[in-house]
């Protein structure tokens, strides 16, 4: 498997998101299935991010703290931020390593992890012609 890396700027900082393993992907999809199924129906990328934050907040209100922590651990542990000439993890051992990251930024980074790993695509079913063409 080729390791995909998504590098982007957010609020004047450069971030790098690396792919997470398939079991972490499965856990994220399972924990966020209601949110992902809902936002994946949107076409407008701006609306997707806004709706993700809104639906995530609603889901988080009824979610056990352990599940919420697991979502953040799985999502944020694959994210690095450029600090001068090196990439440093933003989350390690259950703690945010950059104190300037606020909730809005953190939820944007969680969504970017979902995008990089194509987890929202899980809810799009290919038609049989696409599946047959992929197998060829």
C-alpha cells in the first residue's frame, strides 16, 4: 500500500495527515456512522464541513466519553504540524501538543482525516458496472 499524505494549510499553519490503518478506519466509521451517512449526501464541500461540525456536536452530546476520546485519538494521532523544519504530532499520549488548536480547528482536522482516508465514501455504493471495471 502506498502511504498517502495530505498536506494543507489551515489558519496559517501547515498540517500533514497520514493514512490510518484499516482497523482504525473501521472504528471511526462505526463511531461516526450516523454523521458520515448524513454529510456524505452533501455536494457542497463548505456545507459538508459545517454540517459535520453540527452533526458531530449533536452526536457527541449523547456519546460516552470513552467513544469520544477514541474518535479524537484515532483521528488526531495521524496529524502532524510543521514546526520550523520538522513535522511534529499534534496529539500524543492523550494530549494535544499545540495549545493554540481550538475546537473549531480540531473538528476541521478530524474531518480532514475522514477525507484523507475516504471514510465518507464508505456510504457511496458503486454500481455494478464500476465494480466490474475495477476488477478487470
